[in-house]
C-alpha cells in the first residue's frame, strides 16, 4: 500500500504517520532438500489507526486494503477530522455519533450471514494466502484462472469494509479515549482472528491436532 | 470370482494387442536418444560415481542431445524457482545486520521515528496521526 504513489502522497499531506511493530512476524520455511527453499510469512496482520494528537483512536482500518479503497477511506477520515475540530459538539461526541451512524448503516446494508468470513476474519498479505490454505487444508478457489494476488486483495478489502469495520464501529461507539495500545489485543483477536497472547497466534490446534509426533517433538 | 474375471480381461486385452502391429521402433530410438541423457544428468548430480559413456552408436544423435540436455541440466541444477528466496542465508553484512531478513524501503511514506514523534508533530501541524501496526518490521523484507 505504501509504495502506491497516491496513497503515499495522501498520507504525507494529510497525516503524521508512524509505524509500530507488535511482535516479530511468524515465518514458514520449506526446505525441499534439493536446494529449493521457499520462505513465506504467516499471519501478517496489519491495522491502521487514525488518532488525534493525544493518541486517542478516532477510527481503525483493519487489515490490508486495495490502494484505491485505502486512499479513499483515509481521505474521508482526514476530512472528518477537520469537521470534528470545527463542529459545535465536542470531538468525543462527534466521533461517537459517527461510529454509531456508521454501525447502523453497515448493519442495514450488509447481510451478516452472507458476509461471514471463510477464514474467521483473518487478514493477511495476499502472497501468504496459498500457504495458509495449504496449512489449514483448505482448497483453493475453483475458478478456472485461480485466485490472483489482486483477487485476494479485493476479497480482503471487501471483508475489511464489511464485517471487520462493523465490529470496530460498534466498539468505538461505546468507548472514549481508546489508545492503540489499549485496543490492539481486542482488535487482533476479535476482528482479525489473531490472538497476540498466544505464542502460536491461535494456530496451535490446527498445527498439532492431527500431527502424530507432538510428544516426541516436545521431548527434543 | 472377480479376480478370475480380471485375469480373463487381461488375457483378452493382451491377446487383442498382440494382434495389432508391434510397437514402432521409433519409440525405442526415442528412449535412447532423449531419456538416457536425462538419467545421466540426474545421476551425475546425485552420485560421484562415473557412469558408463554412451555407446558409440549415439554419435549421430549428438545434435539432438545438445539441444535437449541443457534444459534438463538447468531444471535440475537450478531447482530453486526464480522468485524464491535465496537458498543460502545471506551474511549479516549483506543484510545490513538483519540476519536473513534484509532491509527494504518502507514504501514512499515519510514516516516519523515512532508514534511519540508523530504525536508531537501532530500537535504542531494540526493533522491527525496515522499509526500503522503490523507483525514484523515494515522496513524488512519479511513482514
């Protein structure tokens, strides 16, 4: 996203940006034994917080986005930020009202049953999806052309802007003075499907459930 | 009973095939010309033992061998796909101290050096702060 000219220009003009690592990213290395080695990352979830200068969270864009949608949403939030400072109501009330109205319109516009995430809301970089599918034993899409990176990104973006964003609006509509550090465990666990307190990030059961050498490996 | 029927089917099929023309000699020639060199290439890579040289009668096939084998050699020798990570772990110097996770540019955004710096800048500029959270490092290849 940040290599996109439009996205980078928008962020540089409208925001004061910083990035923060929550923990090292899990990596998968497959050594085929014949010189071929494939390295991929796993569970590379991301989140974009828009905050005021005190660090209070105003809104969150969960997961990875298509650059065009990401830029549109960020621009909208930058404009809202300007309106919140000029409005007659206080900024806190302005953002609570915003989240409440967004949650209502999201709920009205979406059909939760139809948009239930196939992968429990996980959002990872598109290149990782095949690895994740393989590990979870899931079949790839059945389209003749297969799923391209663009398709995966579009799917993640759609998920972000439906079920994931709705959960965030519902949460922020009831909260004041939330900082990224105070909400990130909830966000990753409840919205992105990644438990940051779990050393296996919630993948332990899937990794070991049918693995016959768990006890032997534990002795090593 | 089923087994007997199966044997009968095999016998009938074999008999039917026996009545057809014998396999063309060209298939045998193809096996010698194409497949044997492939086996030799693989064998030479997996074992230091010298293999017997090809019979002298293959001299006439030399041109075809040269045209076919480089691709096989490349396939076996360069088993790593073009877009895969390097097989050998780069040195610390080569990866700017990041082990086997090389440093990369974190996009075209002009990032502040931490959230506190961004908040301090926001107090002056009046802009909102954008905090991007991730697992891993944005300025490393594997994030």
